C-alpha cells in the first residue's frame, strides 16, 4: 500500500504530514488519505481524525445513493497551519451533481481543525450547482493552499472554467461559524472568488498560490501558451494586477519555478533541466529583471518545489530551498539550499541534501514537497521538512546554530631586525632575533553555549613551499607549525594567547625581501559540545576560517625598509662569428652592476639555447669574490643562474666570463648577437689502376667475338673520392663523371661494373656492358681493399697516387676525353657528409685492346673527367658560395721495343768451361815456378835466444 507522504508543516513543536493514499477507519472508503501528527522529539505519528464518516447519501427514487465519493480523494495532498489553525484538503474529492442524469465531479474539499484539533469543519467552495467543466465541476479545490497574514484562508482551484483555474478566499471564522454537516451546499457571505475569463484563458490551471501581505500571488502554470505565468491579485476584490512568467512564487520578492524548462546548447537537442526565476521587488509592484538559477541534471525537475527557509546563517538575508525530486543517483531526489545576499541569491548552493531511497517501482520523489521557516526543535533557527512521496517518508532537517568567530593576529614587532639578537635558544648559547605572535579571538551567535573551544593551527612562513627553508620557527618547539586550543567565553570580549617566534641565522636562508607569512587556521572543537539531540554548532561558512598577517625582515634600504635598486647589465662576446662544425668556444663577458640601493637575492640569469653547452665561469680579477653559478632546467629551458650577492650593494660591479659552446646565449636584459656561418672545404680526388698500359700484350691475341672480360684487354679501374675537409657538413651534392666509351664504332674503355661507397647513388646516361660480357669477381688492389673492406680508413687514396696534370711536351700522347670521343655520363647524388667523411666511386672497365693494336706505336691518354657541385648545406645559414670542383683521371697507353731472344748451343758452353780450366792451370804453374808457394824459415840466432829464455824460466821455478 502506498501512503504518499506529500505535504507537511510544523506546528506546536510537531510535524504534520499528509498521506493522500493512506487508508483510514472510514467505512467503505479505500485510500481516502489522512494527515498524521508526529511529535517532536521524534515519536510515533498519530492520525488526525479530520473526518471519520462514510460517504453521505441521499434518497433518489426511493433508493439511498451516495452524494459524495471519498475513495482516492487524496486527502492530505495539501496541509497548511497558521497559528492554532490547521487546514488539510482532498483535491480529488468527487460529489454527485444535482442533475437529472447525475455525474461525479472532482470539486475538491478541505477540512479545518482548530483548538488543538478539538473542533473540525468542512469547506468545499466549489461544491455547488455550477457544475460541469464550464463551471466549477472540475475545480479541485485545495490543490494549493495558503493563509493570509491575518489568518484568512486561500484556496486554489486549477480546474474551474475549463481549467482556467481560480482563487478563492474565505475567513476561517466564517467557515467554523457556518459549518453544518447536513448543509452540503452553502455559500459564505465574505467568500471571494476569481471569475470566469475569456476562452483564450482555458487550460491555464491558475491556482498555485501563496500569501503576500494584503496581495495574493497565484501560479498559472499553463498560461501564455504553456509557458506559464504568475499573477498578482488584489486580495480585496480579487482583481489581477500584474503577471510574471513561471509556475510557483512566494515572499515579497517573487520566486518562480519552471521544472520543465528545456535548455538547448549550440546545436544539441534540448535538455529538460528546470529553472527558477527570482524577481527582486524594488518598490511596489516594480521588479528587477529576473535572476535565473538553472538545474544541472536532465529530468531532475529542478524547481518543482520552492520554500522559504528564513535566515539560516544569521547574515540578515533570507535563504531558500529548491527541490529537484528526480535528480541525483538512481533518481533519488535532491534539495538544494541557496543563501540570499543583498543582490538576490548566490548562484551556487551552499548545501545539497540527497535522498536516501533508491527508485524501485517509482522514484522516491525526495524534494517534491518542502516546508521551511519552522523551528521544530526550538533552537531559534529555522528547520526544513522534506517529503518523499514515493518512499512514504518525511524528513526533518534541523538547522545548526551558526558561530561567527572574529580572530586576529598581532605581530610585535612587525619588522624584525636580524642584528637585534636578544633571545637565547633553550639549551644553547645561541642568540637569535625574535618577535611575538599574539592570537586573539571572540565569537557571536544565537542560541549557542557561553563557552566555545576553537582548535587552532599556526603556520610560520606559510608561503614557502614544502621542503623549503622556513625562515622563522617557534621558540619552544623549533617547528614552523603549532597546534593549540582556544577556550572562549561569551562574557569575555577577547581571548588572547602569545607565541614567541625566532628568526633563523642569515646564513641559513637567502630570502630577505619577501614577507614572512603567518597564517592562523581555526575550527570548532566539536568534542566540547553536549551530546543528545542538541544540534552541534557550525562555523559561519561564508566567513573565512583563517587569518593571515605578515612580518618583514629589516634590510638596509632606508627608513621605509623598501629597497629600490638600479641594476644595469652589459655583455659582449669575445668573437663576432662562429663557423658551424668547429669547436666553437664563445666567452661572454658579462658585467652586472648596481647603481641604486641594495639588491637582495640578486641573480644573473642567462638563458642557453638547446644547441649550446655551458662549460663554466672564469674570473679575471682575483680581487673580486668567487662567483657561484649553477646550471638549471626550468620548464625545459636551460639556464645558468649566478649569485651576485645578498645584497648586491650599491656601487657593486661584478665581471663574469661565461663560456658557452656553438650557439650564442641570450639574457633577459641584454640580447647578444653572434653571426653564425657555414663553410666547408671539399676535395675531389682520383686515381687510375694501373696508370699506364704497355702494348703489345704478351701471349695475348684478340678475338673477333669476345665473351669474357679477359678477351677484351687489360683491366683499367678509376677510383674517385669526394672528401669533406670541413668544418661544416654538406648535403645535396651532385657528382658527374664523363667516361671515354668509344670513338666512332670502336670501344675505348668498356665499363663492366660500377661500385659505390658511402651516401652515394649513381645512374648512367646509357646502359653499360651492352655486349653481355662475363666478368670475373672483382679482385681489388690493396688501396681498393682498404676502401671497400675497411670503412674506418677515412682517407684511402694516398697523396702520391693523385694524378697531377703535367705540362704537355711537344710530341705528347693524344688525349682522348669527352671533347673528342663519345662518353657515357655517370650522374651521382651524394647525401650528407660530415666533417672528415668521404664518398667514393669505383668504375671497373677493360681497355678494348683491338682498337689500339690497329694503331701500332701511337701513344694515347684516356681521360675521365669528374666534377662535383654542392647544392646546399644542412643549415638555415648558407654560405655565399657553395663548394664545387673537378679533376681529370688519366690512363696512358704506350708501346715498347721488341726484345730478341738468343739460344746458346751446348757445345759452346762446354768449350768455354774447358778453356777456363786450361787458363787456370797455366796460371798456377807459372806461380809455382816463381816460388810463390815456398815457405820462409827463421834465422839460427833467434833460435839460440829462444832456448836461453826457456832455460832461465826453468831455473827460477
């Protein structure tokens, strides 16, 4: 069974809740609806016996038939209280018309309770003979309900007159005095009703309303072609004064809800988000342009209910609650609290209340009905009651008392002299400069205890980032932050606590100019509040819960303690030009100086481009102090930062030599310009292997149709090397070789194979080896092997191999080159060559010997011409003239004189040997005859002396 707690109010420290689908003790009535009274503090809810009777009946043609129908009448759909009067209505109450063919018309009815629910009376202003849709037959009186400030009742009937709707007012006293259970049709003397309008006002549904002083405001949700509007009605005669677009309004300033408003963003489809319009009344019936609050959730029905809350935060401005019953997670519903201020409502909600019941068969509808500005718990703060019809719940939100704290920070002194060291640190002999931080606070608020405890946190030098050196510390704790409590009493206007703080030694920090930020954060100590049902106070959330003051360090900058330096910077490089590719060391001579007052934390910042490298600092003047420079990276910017002094005193002059590499650096004060140029020296070299060919060839005969390369003639190879001496790199180079191929129909140098090394790509002007000669696997000479198989040898052509043109003699050989014979053109593109790198081309060919053997004893020189041209260099800066050059490589063809071979007979050789032996024997005989071979003998005296010597030696022994 669905109860549908829809409408609710507060009364006598209790809550009245309408349950329009509830069953009661009324006999034969199904889901007639009821109103419950829920005591406070929370207690069991009791049904109020507004009506315990069955349907009244009349006798028709001898049969008793019901004249009213209370089943599903939705009694309790609207409930309103004013002082000791309570009114509850059933807008779907039906009654039997007084026609020959009776019908059931939903005229609606209301019940009034007075004297603490001791007396009841029914009031059904549309139950009359003016039935059917064109009259008041579909009035649905009680669909909306309110009171004037004087206690008169206002009832809305949106279904009257073809749903034009109407507003009806009556005195509660008249309703009580003229009530009779048996008198079904009755008219009150002082009752007022709005009348029927032209047909153009059909289907406007006027009847949502509330009181506004002596004026009445009625909602017309389907007026103005379904856009809706609000009418201001004169309560004395119910005449219309002014209209506003919207659906629901209230208070002296008008709030209009449009829960079905659809918002379109750019070209997207419209989204139903809902809006609320606020019209501030400047003077009587003169309103400002609407302030618009727009919902943020699609299909949330933002603005379905609006209620006045009173002054929640005690700032002198009324606050409101707006319901969005289908917003939030699982469409649980939301209620948004908006605080007022001098210019209307703050655009962001200060609090969002979320429904606690998920959607099942139907949404909970949390926030579909709202009632505010009722102090349920009697703590002098207005409370809010929220209905969730889908969940059958009503929720009471009690406002928390607001505490406004006035906190102060007092520093004594505010300017700290680092040289005035009067405080001795505990446990040491170190004297430090110190000052006092005084924290003072008092509080104000309504219905709060006489004693409030604050939890405080003091942070010293709070602007310094985490990990940075804090310049001040607490004297007793040696920390930069401290937690403490402040106990404040209402009778005592101001409560203060003092904390001693000291300044670190100047050697421990550099920053002397920026203020020392001292920050106080505070909050309520909720553990000190009483428990039970008492709602704990809260700090005023529109007031900052922090206080900040600043202390300063005394600097030598005059009485105002304000330094006004005059920093000047000059810089110049030691060279005007750099060549790309060289080991460029640029020395920047930088001279910063200060012509004004002391400059604290003076630093020299030198931005270095990515292409340059910082190497160090030099000081030419040893009398100057050592300059400290650091290399840093800041947001991908490379920078050298040099400390110029703390302070850099007036008249100081610092000279610094900054060494950088390759690219000029820049300064934030002085821009240095160094010309950058590109230059490369490129050589083209070549060699012929062999340099000379001698004809005729030994044991070689020409063939008419050669198929192998050996049958063509001797091997001839030309090698060309393009070498970049530097210093800059080159690219986009073209290399051309003119090769003497043939003379007429006769070949000269027949190309078999072309080989490259390095970033070189070649193509020929016409095909090579057109005769499909089979050539052997190339056998490279030592020079070529060094190039082909050992690429680390960067310069493989020896200087003595380079062909050097010699002056032609008078009868020199005939030169065959591209000026007088047919050549094949070999075109090559060379990629980038760095400094010291080379690219090489080798052309392997055969001398077509038959061509030259037919011209016996004629001397020839075969010349291939190679040239290069550098088209560009890989830099934005290009030289005025790009490198180019050429060289001719020559191979000589010469003839030799024929050699005659003599064969010596064997007998001649034997005869020559015998004659030689005969001559030797004759010579030996002649020498013997002459005594040449006789041996000479020694004289006899010598022999006697020798014998005597021998004897003497023997005697001595």
